């Protein structure tokens, strides 16, 4: 059974806040749901499916949020696989709608990480107490450190340079300069990135995503219903998800979840790499982008450094990515997968103003959750306006 | 408030239980082990009760040589967590043991600029509490 073009993203909303000490996480989430339903031309009475991670909430997670908005959905999904969760929720919602489990599913996220001063990438080393953590946490694993080890190995194996990684951050900042709600909008140079302090070698401060508050929501429904709604439907063509971990001590660490989830999404969508007009690639760190593009098959393993160079990733380049400015410059409240889907949908609807990619018909979204260097998830979507 | 006389070990400690106790007890004796499946021969680290290749519970403990090579590493200059913020920068690494398995660890007795991927290293045992010894690595001598 193919899911291709049976369902669509019918409404999206990115909460404009980047700092909200006056709002709770639930309020940001609820305002995001309102925004996405308005965008779709639907009301809260139409919602019969609900997805959010439940991470950062109390023990009852998604049920508590249903309580707050007085929702009684027929379908709930609180898959919690880190930053990619909302990309996975979109995939699951598509399958649920195609199978008749619900008709209108809202996917929602909110966080007040910045106003609560969470040290997302460089704090906490205690782990959860689960078996794998026992053998990592005593050595001081941070999120940035786990990604830095991927960068170090990539540089060793393939001669990837700090300048090549820096160009990714420079491009994201260029895009953020064209996004009125981005947190950091002043242009930067490769020299600025290399001159910023080293957080965990070889990654500099400006190789790392920012920390902000924020939230967003999506409305997913059947393609048929989406055709009669307010906005142009963004069809879901293919989905895939995967995880990678220590593999009992036998992992090749430059093989990431994107290799598996991307292959599945392309096969299921029935499209080729050359058909992708723009991509939203989770940019927790510059190295995340480079190694994700390789693993998705946009270039060969080891060629990522050259691929991300020369302006290719710019909104007006040969392969535009992260036109909102990404997690590196626009917003990163902890798990930014939802913003990947939102920006891709806006690009496919032609709503991106000065940063609009020309003739954008098909987009790829890839979310990463967890840490590439220890344990992580990947979720891929292929979307189209046709 | 008066300063405590002895500095308490502030970094995270493992939860030793019946599944992993033999491994941690061996480290206390300054011996580093991996596991091998008695049915299919698959090697695994970290220790667990069954083979991930064939799900057999029949497990052999193999003592390692304690030698390996640096697979990758990072020098960490920022970590707000107690125990680590006082010991910056520290080096975190995956060491690939001569037996073929990768372990997350710290490199000690060297400076970040001395570390190279592929560099031979050997285990050093750090007795961090009366119950817990950690396997760290230093440049091979």
C-alpha cells in the first residue's frame, strides 16, 4: 500500500516568539494550534487526531495537553525520539489518516528553553539511568561533544575543513537575515565562525545551534479534504524513519539514520534526488547538515565538504536548504523538527518572500533527534505541491 | 558555610546491578572485559544479558588486552554539569579496542593537541569511589 499523495499538510503555523518568559509551554502550543487551524481554515471542532512528544511535560504528557485544550481525539501519538519527533508524527498522521483512524490530525510543539535558561547542548551529563547511559555518562558526554566526535572523524577520513563547516553557518545566517522573526539576523563570515570560541573541538560556538523559545503546529488531513481548504495542499509523498546507536560496540559512526530513512522515503515517494528543489535539514550543528546530506545520498560519503561549499546551499544556489535560517540562526527551542515541515510547506506554497526558492515543487525534510555520536533518530518526509 | 573536608566525587556514577556487576567488579580488579556469545561468537560491549545477534543467554567473558586505537575524540571546553565544569578541558573519545569493539571513554595523561585519530592507547584504571573504577585510556607507552 502506498501512502503517496493520499494526505497533505493543510495548515502550518510557526509561533513568532523567540523569548517568552510570560508564557507557559502549553500556552505556546495552544496558540500554535490556533494559528495552524486558522491557516487551514478549520476549527478546533474539526480536530480528531493529536500528536506531540510529551517530552518536557509531566508523566501524563499528551493527555495533559489534550486536557488544556479540551480535546478528545480518536488518535493520539506521543512518539518521543528527540528533535525529529514532529517529522515522524507527520508520517504517522499520514498513515493514520490513510487507514481511517482519524481525519484531521494536529501536530504541535512548544518550548520555553531560552527563558528557563536550559543548557541544551552543554549541560547535564547524568543520563537517564538506562543501560547505555551507564557506559557514557561517567565520561562527560554532552550533546555538542557527541556531534564533535563525528566532525573529527569526518575531517580525519575525508579532509573536511573547518572552513567548509563554517560556510554552512554563514549560509544559515544569510537566510535568517531575510526572515523577520529569526533570532539572529546580522550577517556573519567564515572568519567570524572560526574566530568564535571552541565549545568542543573541532566545533566552534557558531557551528552550534542557538537556544530560543518557540513553538509551532501542523494540520494534516486527507488530500481530498485538503483540496477544499483555504491554502494550497502540500502533499505527503514519502516517509521514512530510522535509529542508529552504538550497535554493540560495532558501529561505523559516519553511517547515520538518514541513510536508512532517506532511502525509504525516496522509494516510497517514487521520486529521485534530482527532483528535490529544496531541503530542510536539521542543523543542530554544522556537521549535522554535512553528514545528513551525504547519508541522504545528495552526494557521496566524503564529498560533503565540497558539496556544501561555493554557495550551493543558499536560497538562490543550486541546492537550497534551511531557508528560514535553521536552528543555527532562526530558532532552536530544543526539538526543532516541526519548523522543518513548516518552512518546507511555506516554500511549496510560494509564501517565502525574499527567501523564496524559485519553481519550488518538491521538498525534502529530514529531522535528527538525539546525538549522531551516541544514539539518534532520523525521520524523512518528501513533500510536493503537485 | 564551612568547606567540606573532602571533595565529593560529583560526576555521574553507574547503577551497578546483577546484569552488569561482573563487569564492574572486574574493573575494580583492574581488568577490562568484553562479552562473547557462546552460541554464535558475536562480540559485544557494553555488557548485557543476551546476545543481540542470536538472543542467546550463553555468555563468555573475554578479558581484553587493554590496548586499542583512538577512533575519534573531542576536547570539551564547555560543560555546566557538576564534576565536569571543574575539569575543563577534558578529552572524550571512542577507543577501538584491539578486539574490535568501540568504547566511549576519556583520554588522560595527554593534552588535546597531542591526540590524533589512530593513535595507540592503553587502559588506565581510575578508582573514582570505593565501588566504582572507570576504564580510561592514555597514549601507549
